[in-house]
């Protein structure tokens, strides 16, 4: 037994003596850094082309090829700010929170011009002071379409040209969203070929807040204190949902030249004419119209008018011929419901 204990003690002693040597046997530092051959810079992943900023007036920045561009600082322009050449598609312009502005006193210029382009994205900055348009796509044929304007603030445009608007987009399938369109001389947002206008603020413009030519989704916009209609749809079958139109000098929403529109969940107040002036065959549902200078809701024939609230409007709460009027609340209007030839269900209209 003593011999076994001595053998165990000897073994433990040898193990302890060899342990520090084992710890120091290898190199603690790697012989070379890990290979970086697979790593790419941001410019390699998405090459970006700078648009130089300038506090002194500079000439037009021309874009002749597809790619991703960004504004490096505020840029004062002596003529048109940025011009995307004809047929140049798939261009992204990030304004990077900067301002593209016109030299004081300049005339006949626009902030950003596209000419027969497709899939141009413009975002994240301010365009101001141009005497013509803020942003425009000129071409109305099938060569132009798919532009996206987002998070752009456009102001004080159009003073030199009565027909030039803050945003004008010909072509099809455009989207304008999350923009502020304020204090421009003429119309705010104009779409000619169908698209989406969503979550914008259009206020204090000399013309209409939003003007489209049909087959559009117009949702969640706030159109206030404009010199004409808050929203005008000229033709086609559009959907207008969850918009707020107040204090405009004509109608809150007018689709009188556009049949079979869906107008739902909107709020109209204190417009100088009708809250809603809709065309034939419209579906008008769950809107609120208050204190408008004429009717709260007026529609052409064969329209469905249900679940709306119209109160304290100067002439009619609801005016419709040959339609269907049901489950509405119309109180405090000069004439709560005018239903010539319409089918009238159960409404609260004392």
C-alpha cells in the first residue's frame, strides 16, 4: 500500500512539472491575419456616384447612365438642378437630407427633370424655390413609368409658370409617398397615368393638393388650405381611403368627372364648396363631412351612400339622385338628406 501511494505521488509531481511547459508549447498570436479577400466596401456592394453640393450657384448635373447617385451637401442651382437624360432607366437619387434649391431670381427651371425614363427613385431631402416644377417626368407614352418619390419636401415652386406644379409625373405606375408638398404656386402632386399617392401632406398650394387622371390609389393623405380642391380625380375608377381634406377653397374631394370611384373613411371639413362631389356609380362609405360651404356629400346617380356622417353643412348633408342611401347620420344641415329618386333605408336624419 505504501508503494502504491509513493507511485501516485511521483506521477502527480511529474504531471505538475510538465503542465507549464504544455501551456507555453504553442504560439499565442496567429501567424497571419484572417484573409480579407472576400470582404467588399460599400461602394463595391453598391457603387454610388456623388452629386456635389455647392453654396454658390452651379449648372445642371446631368445623368447619362443608370446607377445610384447621392447629394453630398446643399446644392444651389443656376438652372435646372438635376437632369436625367432620355431613356436612362433604373436611377436612384438619395438627397441625403440635403436641399436642392434655385438661385434667387432664376427663371424657367425645375429641380429634377426625367425624360422618358423608367424606375427612377428620388428620396430623402428638400427641393425648393424653382420657378417651374419641383420634380417632373415629361413623357406620357409607355417609355415612362415606375418612378418612386418618397420623403421629399417640395416648396415654393411654380412662381414663374402658372401651369407648372410641384410634382408632375406622366407615364404609368408611379408612387408618391410620405412627402410634404407645401406653399407651391400651382397644384401639389399631379399623376397622369395611374399610380399610388400615399401618406403625403399637401398644404397651402395655390391650386389643387392632389390631381390625378384616374385608376389611382389615393390613401392617407392630408390636403389642407389649398387654393382649389383638396383632391381631384379627373376620370377612371380610383380608390380614395382615409384622407383628410380641410379648409380648401373648393371641394374637399371631387370625382365628379370620374365614375365608379370608391370613397371610404375620409374626413372633410370647412371646405368652401362640397366635402365630397362624386361622379355616378360611386361607393361612398364611412366618411365624415362637417361644416362645408355647400353639401357634405353630393353624388351623381346610381351611387351607394352608406354609414356616413354629415353634419352642419350649409346646404345638404347628403344629396343623391337615383341612388341607395342607408345607415347614415345627417343632422344640423340646412337639408339633411335630398334623395330624389333614390332608395332610402334607415338613416338618422331628423
